[in-house]
C-alpha cells in the first residue's frame, strides 16, 4: 500500500491511499493542494510519500475523481484489457551527473525496449528502502558508488500490456533521485543477464544523440538538466 500525505509547516493537511493507476501529485491537486518537496518513508509494501504542500489558488475540487482508462501498449488488445491482472511496481532511479557527464544504462532485449538508454535503477525489493535500492541497482548495473542520494520527485505511468506473466494493467511508481559519484570509474555491468547490457558516462552535450526512454528527458528537466530531446520515444 502507498499512502500520500500532504503537510504544511509540519502539520498534516491531507492523507489518502494511492489508488491503482493514480498519480500522487495529481491526487494532491485534486484535493486542493500544490505539491512541493517529497520524502519517502518505508518499504514498497508500506510506503508513505510525504509532500510539503501549499494551498492551491484558486482551490481545486475535493476528491480524486475517476481514474483515466489506461492506454494499450503495442500488441495489447481490448481482450487483454478485460483479462488483465493489476500489477504495481515501485522502482527507484538516479540522475547522476559528474564532470558534465550523465550516467546511463542500455536496456536488454528482455525488457521490451532493447537498445534504449535509461537511468540506472530498477525495482525496489520487498522489505527494501528506496535509497538502499538506488545504491544496489547502480552498483549492479554500472559498478559505481554513490553518495548524497536524495529523492526529488515521483513519476507514475499506467498502461495495459502483455508480459510473460500474461495481460497486466501496470501501475509504475518511479521514485526519482539525484546522487553524487565523487570517484567515477569506467562503468561495468555486474548483473549479467539482467535488464542492462551496457553502462556509460555520456557527456550532457551528447545525450541528445541517444535513443532514450521517456523517463529520461522528464527526469533531467525535473533535476535542472532539462532540454528538448528530438528522439525521445513515446
């Protein structure tokens, strides 16, 4: 379960359970609040997202309203939608920029986005705190050691797709962090046979030439490295 809490000056103003497919920032807006800084407490099974909030001006309507009908991924059908089982995945990622270069990883064929580049990170294991997941995933995928890992935002996605498990209505909750790597080395993928085939420090001036997953441009913009990427895949 994921609970979203809005606090103002240390006083709790609102609290709600994040429904399947919902976005925490949108949920706060629909309850009359503007989301600011966020911290995460707990583990995926019992996660609390605490936002510093301010009152919306003008106030918004109270209540989360109906969830939007999720889109179908490539190859999925309306029959898959009807048969889909709900699946929520909490994942943690890191934007790591050192000496003008961004740490990126390349996705393996088993991910369904073979050859695309993404941020290092991945699913938070049961009983694992998100910051610990960032350290683990980055070490497994790139061989880099991090410091100053800090949650800066939450991104969500909601779609119907088909995996080896069958039709699924997916709700991805992506915890976006910034981090330092004060002693960068040549990246090495230690998790051989996993979701990553390659890792690389990419100069920010060259990132626009890479085929990126949609999360990367959004994450860069959210962390002060924003730019319009001409090849971002939708």
